[in-house]
C-alpha cells in the first residue's frame, strides 16, 4: 500500500484506494509521522499492527515539500511476508539464519518459522558479548550500527553480524552456529584451530553481503525520495528491476511523483493567477477617486486606499491594522454609530453627509456610505466605508448661488426702482409743502414726521434688499435653537399684544443645539413669525413646536390667520412678491435663503381662511472644538 498524508496526519491519497484509512483514520501517533514532522527527513518505521489491515507491517516514508514548506509525507506499507520473501531470495547457499528486527526488538523476519500474521513477535533478548564486554541484544539493536557479536542460545554459541539500515529503525542480523563454522573448518584443516576464526570472518562477510542485498534497494529508494522532496526528481532514472513488493513500491513512487509534480505545477499556476487578480483589484482600489476604508469582523482596518489618504490626511500605513475607532476619533466623525444604525436596518447600505476633520486642521464636507460585507453564507464579515469628497461640489454650489443672486439682482432692479420711486415722490411733494410760505409751523411739524416715516420705509427696503443679496459668508456657532425662538417671540411681543394674538410654545426638550449663523437664523425666525402675526386680523393664535428626530431639528410655526390662496402659495418665497399693501416682499424670501444657507429646509402649507403652517428643518450637528 502506498499513501500520501498531509501535515495534519490525515491520509489524502492511497494506492490501492482505501476509504477507511482516508475517511476515518489519523496517523499523528505513528513514529514515521512524528519523525518526519520533527526532522523532515525520510524514515523507515518500527513494526506495528496496521489499523486497517489488522496485520503487522512497517512503513517507508519520506517528506514532501512545497515552496520550502513541509507539505506532507509519502509512504509505502510493506507486510512481513514481503520482507521475508526478499530475504529468502537473497539467501543463496547459506545455512545460517537471517533475522530482521526493528529498534524495539519486534521481529520482521524469522528465518526458522513463519511469523504470526495477526500479532507482533519479538526477538529474544539474549545476553551477548561485543568487543570483550557483556551486553544484551536489544542494546546492540537500539544503536542501529554495524557490529560483530557472539551470543549463547540453547547452550550453543552463535556468531552474529548486526547491520543497521540507515534512515530507519530496522536491523538485519545474520547468525551462524559456532559448531557449523567449526565443522566446515575441520573438514578443511582439522588440526588448525585458527581456521575457525577465518570461517567466522567469512560468515560475517557473507552476512554483510546478504544484508546489503536487502537494505541497498530500500536505501536507494529512500535517498531518491529525499532528493525528490528537495525538488530533484530522479525517479525517471530509477533502475530497481525487481518483481517483489520493493519493485512495486519503486514503480508506485515513480508514478506518484509524476502525478504530484503535475499537481504542484497546476497549484503554482493557480497561485500566480490569484496573485495577478489580487494585484489587479488592489490597483483598482488604489485608483478609485473616492476614499475606501474596509474593516474586518474584528473591527480592524484592512484596506485604506489612496483617496482615503488624500481626504483624511492620514497615511495608510498608520491606519491599516488599527481599530476603526482610531480613524473615527481622528476625523471627528462617529463611524461606530453609522455601523450601529446599519446593523438595525434591513438594508445593506446607509448614507450620511457631514464634516470630517482633516489632519491639516480643517473640515471637509463628505458623503459617507457604509455597506455590509458578507460571505457566501450571508454572514457579515466586515464593513466598507466610502468617502466622497463634496468640497468641490460645495464650491460649485456656492458659485451657482452667487450667479443666481446676480441674476436675481438684475431682475429686482425694476422692482427696486418702483418701490423706492413712490417714497421719493412723496418726499419731494412733502418738501415742496414744507418750503411753501403758506404752510404753518404746526403743518411743518406734521410734514417732518411724514418725511421721517418715508425715510424709514426707504431704509427698510434698502436694508432688506442688501440682506437678501449679500455674500453668504457667515460664521457658524453652536446655538440653542429653543433660545433663539424665545428671543424672536419676545421681539414681536408688543405687536402680538396690539393685534390680540396669543402665542403657544411646545419644546420637546429645553435645550436643542445646532450649528448655524446665529444673527441671520434669528432674523429668519422673526420674519416667519412676523408674517404669521400680520396674517391674523384680531384674536388669533400662533403655535410653535420644536422636536428632534433622526438627527434633525423640526420647528413648526402654525397660525390661525387668513391663510394663503393656492395660486399665491407657490410664489411666497419669491423676492419682492407680497400680498400686503405695505409689504416689501423680501421677508419670507430672505428667511428661505438664510435657512437654505444653513443646510436647512423651509416648507409651507396653507388653507385659505383657515391658517398657514411653516416647517423649518435643520441638522442638529454641533461644531467640534
């Protein structure tokens, strides 16, 4: 039997095919497996009973390497009968005994009788004499060397040639009785006692020759297996011409090495192909314009591409391998919260917009997408963060807004001239009356009051126009939205009292923060509430509710005024559009622009003669200091 075992001790190939050995057995306890794992060199095992066949046999094994690493071992099991047949085929005209044992004294070949096919027999541990010193046969065997010894058994003296097989635990013992040697010597020269020593030497030499005839084919096969495991396949030149188990073992080893060489070459090509694909994917990731950050199941960063470096200002080598919370703290953006929200959703993707703090100490507007990474079993094994730099888009948006303002300014010119022209004409007439000699002092005082009113009206028109058309450069600070609403109500308190308007406020919390331009945002709230106050003739109500949901603050201002007609509702945010006799048409348009500039949204709904509702929605983000 020839088989291949991996480094976990499991048989993955056998010839002939043995499903029991492959599917049910492990071989980590075998001496040949332990020897090869530790020393990574060929080895012939001790004798043991096969777990599959239930019969004694030994194993010839050699390590198999791939790219310098131990890949497994290739081995062949040889039954006892096969070894004895080989020994007997080498036993030519020799009437002594040839034993083969392992280092434990287990019998592999017994020259005098057939061994039990179901259990292991042992060599008798007789005392022996070696180099004039007494010892026992097991001590000699355990040294795995070549020595000559004498042994007494059944009152007979035996001369033994002990020959250890290199690279294995096997020993070949050739023995001959002293009487046989002496009889042979006496036949030649009965009176010369020293002939006995010549015969002993001759017997020892013959024993060595016979033992070499058994061990050399095995040693040659072991040597070639060692060379093959080092990458030098010489099995094509193997010339062991035998028809016994050793010959079959050599042929099987040759076929197996050819098959394994083909498989190894295919494996190399597959690895090269996978490496090329991996490199191609890495090149794509590094070339993508958006920042890509990938974390594994242990929340460690495993991919940090070039665009992510440019957006955050941090090098990939300082991020890869670290916890993703380190990146979150560095850019002042809570990525863990993003992951937590995604885990609670049925979708596999979540999108957020916000500011990230770049290493160069400036904020970058980004759109951040978080997606789940799943394996073939639909198990979550990580997350991908996609950072899209909105800095250029925001600048383009600002440019478009500036162009819109210039276009609107041109369109407003005629309206401005008309709105300013009426007060100027009135002022001119009043001045003419003031200069008239027919005008009394009391009338002149009244004229001055009227002139002051007209000048204030002109000033209001100019201020509102400048406020609408001014640059959007503003300073955002963390402000309490609830406090701003309270201040706006207090400013309009006198006008509400005069019109008998009652105000009702309801705040979900006493304090709700947002990052806005405080002055402009407060003025926008004043304009909206003032519009509601002016829409109520007498004895009306205004309801103001503030709530916080999904990272947004919602301010709802609802009145019980006259309401707005459907054909007028679509124009109320247009500059200079007004339904009031003394209105400028810039209050709501300025409020709309201010809220939009603070990344908010202003919506309106109304029913004529029932009332109007304004809904302001702004992000509840706070600046990090």
